[in-house]
């Protein structure tokens, strides 16, 4: 595995364990009790949290609670048509960086990657081990293995373009990956190359309209792409998003306020939402 920042991976494991403890004990858990159960001193525990999120453990607990999704819908719900009208689109600001994207033609997609060379590599991220894939045009795949395991994540992305040629070359992808997680040259856009069916790409474009720290619903996305009755199909397309985090499928929630599903595991989705909300507030 090519490790870019081992601290990020370690911090995610701390957060993952903290999520489990908070689920068991709720917001009533004190800093001292959380630190004790994490086998850390309160001071060290607080420093780790603050370094990763920019806020205190107590504040972060509020972002990690199960009710936070409903609070996001109440307070930070994004109507996608409004977001688009004010310029929050695929070329807008995303996760403190800029992205640009283009899509593979439907004909090329139908050939399942035939004639396409895809580079891949493993990297540490704020959400555990990340498998990143890219073509000469940009990042085309990003998956997280903290919940699924590395072998399952690899097979998942490989199966999406079965006729492509896959070449391990993490150094080729490294500048894009650093930019994707806010550590690279933020003056240069992070290029994305969307490989999917036409409806999937419409859904993924709609996801790019959701501002950082905000959320929307599957039904909102369906309306935004002109198919208001296709909520189930939209949910499937959201789940098939190959570029997690940069195409922010974690920002799509159920209308009830439930988290819904997440292809790489609900703990990862919750951590992403909490991470973004904390950084937006600070």
C-alpha cells in the first residue's frame, strides 16, 4: 500500500471507534470517559480530535449522533435547482478545492472500458485506506476499505470496467489524490473522468451541485434530473457512484432524515458528514 499520511488513517480508526462508543453512550459521555475507553489521556484524545476535525470532541459528538442527519435536513437542506442557479455546480468549490469533470461517451461506456488504461494505487485518507483509480483525463474511481476490506474494494472497482487495462502506478495519481484530500496545489483543479451510463452521469452531476456541509434527498435529485418518479433508480445510481467523496454521494439522505445506504459502509458516511459539518462551522 502506498501511504501518503499514516496519521490520517490512524485518526479515522480513532473516529470509527468513537462512533461505536457514542452510539452506545450518547452525548452524555464525558471527554474523560471517552478518552478512558479509547485508552488515551484526555489531553491526547482532544488533540487528535481537534487536529482531524478542527473542533473539540464534545462538539464532534454532536455531529456524529444519529439525529445529526435530521438536523442537517432541517438546517442545511439544499434545493438543487437553487444551488445550480447560484453557480454551485461541478466546476464550483468542493471540499476546499476545485474540480473539473468530463464524461465518457455512452458508446465508449457500452464497451466496458475496452481500450482504456486505468492507473490505480492505495492511499491513506481521512477516512481510512482509499483505493484511487484514474485515466489520463482524471480520477475515475475512489473507494474506501475501512469497512469493506481492501480485496472487496479492489474487486468492486475492477468489475466496473472489466475490459480496461489496469496498471498499478500510485505516483502518477499522487498529485490528484493530494488535491482531493486538501493537501495539494489548490490552484489547480482536480480532474474527474466520469465513466457511467447517461442517467448515472446525470445523477452524479446533480450530486456535484450539493455544497460542502449541506445535504439533499434522493427525491430532490430525481426532480433535479427531470425524473421525479425515479427515486429508486436515483438511489441505485447514487450507490453506483465510482468517485466517492469527490462526487459527494454521502450528502444524499432519505426524505425522513435517515442516512440511507452507503456503498463503502455507513460509519464512513457518518464520518464524512461529521467531518464536513465540523470544518464548515469552523
